[in-house]
């Protein structure tokens, strides 16, 4: 909840498709077609945050997915709901005999809000971090990878929404 899933859909679409706000705004799943010039069309499904019976919907969407983009905030220390949801997804994935389960990539949002909070001068090389911000982004990636049993290479750091987020990115580990 409030990990910036809808904001990520808007950023990928390069236009406002989803309502965003300080309180949860996604009450049910919504599918968006993205057709960007020079790229194949893709379908993105924006889902509500974990909890309140979202597991069946997650698995229904995963059945038709090629990729699951799991979104979690770097500034949210509680990883229990994400771990539980991913474990549920992994248990389902082991039962798939007809097709391979989709790969999971985690978008780690709010990395610009990590310490030092007043520093944001991307790009940051988090594969070989030199300064305090890059080291903290890398530490957050490693912490989340450990807590959620993911490879650090499957985690992409993403700044919070806003004008800076649209223009600046971090280089993901191994990318």
C-alpha cells in the first residue's frame, strides 16, 4: 500500500493514467495498454496493495503475465506483507506445469528519500557505490533482497514520483 504502484504505471505510460494521492487510491485492478512509439505494445495491470483478499487476484493476473513488477518502498521497513505475498506467489509458481511462471522484478521506490535526504544528484552507480546516497541505496537493495529472498539483480531502484523522478534514474545493479 502506497508504494507508488500507480505512479510507476503513470511514469511508464509517460502520461497520467492512474489516480495517485497520499492515501490508497487503487480500490480494484485496472488494466492499461501502453503503446509507446518504437516499442511493442504492453499491457500493465495496476493492483491494490496487499491484503484484504488480493491474493486470488494477484494469482489470476500472474497466470496471464510475462513479468510481475513487484513494487515496494525503500522507506517502509515492514516487509512481512511483501514476503507473505511473494511466498504465496512462489508456492503457486511451483504448481505451474503448462507454462513457466512469470519472472519477478522488484521496483524499489522512494530511494531518493534515503539518507542523506537532502542529496539527490543522480545518476548513482549502486553496483559500485561511491558516496553516502549510493551506499544507502545499495544497502536498501541488499536489505530488501535478503528480506524477500530475491536476487539483488532483480531489484531496480526508482525515485519517488515528481519532476526529478521523471528526469533522473539510478543504474540498477548489474545493469
